[in-house]
């Protein structure tokens, strides 16, 4: 009993450590915690030394973040450049600012943590044989290695669905603004001001890139590459073509808006037609057995009590 309790406490401690590591990995890299702490001391008396300021930082900023940065640097040396670029592309699709090296470091840490937890579960808590406990250890390591990948894939899908859902309304607003006399860039600025979603943030990034000197068609092309959504690709291609050929922007936006609203209605109809098929699984597995028990249960009990069997 004491051994099981110790094992449970160890697993809980490892879970807490994994949570702290996850928080440290998702910390904003653009923020300098030392500068933030110095800013807090701006209105106070000057500290005695920089060591005092460093010691006032949290455990995450003093220990976890530097350790993860060192692990990320080591990971970079043994990771192929092609794989780093592929991971960077996926992180951009997910709208994440995490560096690929940090993502690989996260996978390594979670592999070790989940492997240790699986090993403790097999050796200490369940007290399985050596081979079975090794299977627990390996299974935990595999889960920890692929968990960030599955989480990243879910984030990409969720972001793309949000962009696809917001695109028709954004085009309607663009049409209204352009027909009211605003330029295309100013219309994108209105979308960025009015909304707070992934598409509006992407429009804001395009505007900042244009202000820094990038051509509009290049900024729009980069935006579509960062989203990898078919409707966004069609929209940016139409805008780039209209810009190059001198076609009226309001007409192009009007056509695109009508097409996007039609596609949204078609997607809604498609999901409505899929609903009966998807409902069959819970009905067969959950509802029908309950109905059979309610209807046939009394009859079965009556037959059993009558002595026929």
C-alpha cells in the first residue's frame, strides 16, 4: 500500500513538472523578463545589484526557460534542416510563434517525462513483469513524443476552420468599404480594427508588411501560404490578378463575396446531410441497447422466473 502511494505521488510530481515545462515552452520569447522586472523597479529605489533583480524573477524565468533554451540549441545540432523547415511551416499554419527548435525540445522533454511516468506505473504501481513494464515505459514515451504533434495538428485544423468561417463576412465588409470609397488597404484596416480573429490578425500583418516596403501581391501571397486554405488562396489570387490587370477592385470583391457565401451555404447543407449518418453510431451503441433492455428486460425476467429455463 505504501509503495503504491509513493508511486502515485511520484506520478503526480512528474505531471506537475510536465505542466511547468509546457508553460515554460509557451512563454512569449519576445518578452525579456529581466527588462520587465527592471521596468517594475523604475518608480522605486534603485536595487543594490543585478543579482537582487535576477533572484526576484520567478522559478520559470530563472530555471525552466534557460534550461529549455539550452535544450533547444542542442536539438538544433542534431535535427535535419528540412525537418526544421517543415516544422516551421506547420507552426506558421497553427499561428504559433514558437521556434521549431523549441518545439523539438518540447517533444524530447515530454518523451522523457511520459516514459518515466509509464515506467513508474508499470514497475512501482502495477508491479508488472519486466517485459510488461518496459512496454508501459515505451508506450509512455511514444505518447509523449507524438502528443505535441497531435496538439499542433488540432490547432492547425481549428485555425483553418475559423478562417474559413470568418472569410465570407470579412469579404462583405471589404465590399462595403471599397464601394464606399476606401482603398483596398484601408478596407483591410477596417476589418483589422473591427474584428479580433485569425483572419483579421492576418490582414493586420499584411498591412504592416506593406508599410515596411513589401509589395501588396507578395504580402497577400505570403498570407495565403501561412493559412493554406483553398478559399483564401482563391481570394488572394483574384486580388493579385485584379491589381496587375487594373480591374475594378469592387467588382472582384463582390464576385468573391457572393462565391464565398454560396460555398458557406453548401458546406452547411453538406454537414446537415451528414448528420443522420453520424447519429447512427451513438444510436446503435448507446440508445438501442438501452431500449432493448427496457423492452425485453421484463419479458426475460418473467420467462426466467417461470422456470422455463
